[in-house]
C-alpha cells in the first residue's frame, strides 16, 4: 500500500489496481482568504475507485473535485447529515447541496460499519467534530497493512476502543493545527482547539500504536485564513517534538510506500524525518 498526502487533510491510497481518496479537495476558498485554485494542493495520480469523507465541511468535502477524479459510479462514503435546523447545519449545507448537484454515489455510513471496495477494506470509526457536526474517521486496510485517517477530529475517548479493535497501525494521519474557531453561529466562542493540536495528535498516535505518525490539516506556509480561525504557529516542529520517533512529516504531493517498511508488528520503527 502506498500513501500520498494531497494537502490539507487530503490523502490518496494505492493498493493493487485500486485508488482511494480521503477528504480530497481542490477548492479551499471557504477557509483561505485570497486563495488560488489548486494552490498548495495535489491532485490524485489517476482515476479513483472510491472516496471517503470524514465530514461535510467544505475544506473536507469538495464534490466538484471528486466528480472530476472518480470512476463512473464510484462510491462516496460519508457521515450522516447534520441534526437540527439550517442554522445548526450552516457549515454542512453547501457540501450537501454540491453532492446532490454533481450526482455522486454518496452513501451514509454508521460508525463501526465496514465496506469492501476492490482491494480496500474501509471501516468508519467514531470521531468528534469541533463544531458539533457529524464526523467519522477512517481505518483502511489493504495488502496486509492498516492506515488511520483522522479528519479534523478533536481528542476524545474513542481512541482506546479504536486501538483495541485495530491497532497497531502502519501509519496514522492526524490533524495537528489546533485551530481555535470563533464562528457567528457558535457563540459565545470557545478558547479551546476545535481540532487536535500537535501534542494531542501525538498522544492519539501513541494510543493507536502507529509506526508512522503523519501530521496533516495544516499548511506549512500558513496562508491567511478567514477571520475567527486561529492555528498553532508551527504544527510541524511541535508535532516532531511530541511524536518523537513516530513522527513522519510528509510534504504535499509526496508518497509513503508501506511496502518499504515492516508490517504492523512494529519491528521496524519509524525514524523522525
């Protein structure tokens, strides 16, 4: 199995004749001010067998981008719609509309449910969204290897349940920007991170027993974000500090080939890079 970081929280996974993406986006203008299309992001390297979505915020679900790369009738596995009225769901409604507009084969899945897609076995696992919207994280298995993708979850108590069912992991891709969010529909605001910060991400990687812990959901150059979205100043350096030997900082567009490492028994520990 080979993994390629596509930028922000996007991930491409190759195994056999299959290609799967998680949280692949091409348009980050809802989050970045003055952002130019494709800037700081990579596109999948070929047609995609299936797409997994952690949640329906527009920096994680880009239906137009998915429509351009998915093979005909390829499934898009996603969490449930938001609860409540349109105000409650203001951050998920644009992506909901776009999934319908582009007529993607979207399928709502529940936590702990598993789908077999070509060479991949994908299991949705619990996550907690910092804005209160439904979110899933993903465990993907293929070629005898196992990968975790953490969307932009907060730290939570499900880590130990996930670890009991699936650990060890060959690689865990974890959000690390520790974003503090002050949104108009979430008042009064919280001063606490709405996504894991580097220390929390490193703790999750240890619980999951991940050989490679890869930070994501940050941009090294820190482009300007919308008002009310404040990140950790240097997620890469702080993640290396806390994750230690597990840390593997993967630049956008680069591959991590798990076939070049030992299996999930942990006999070949990752070295900091």
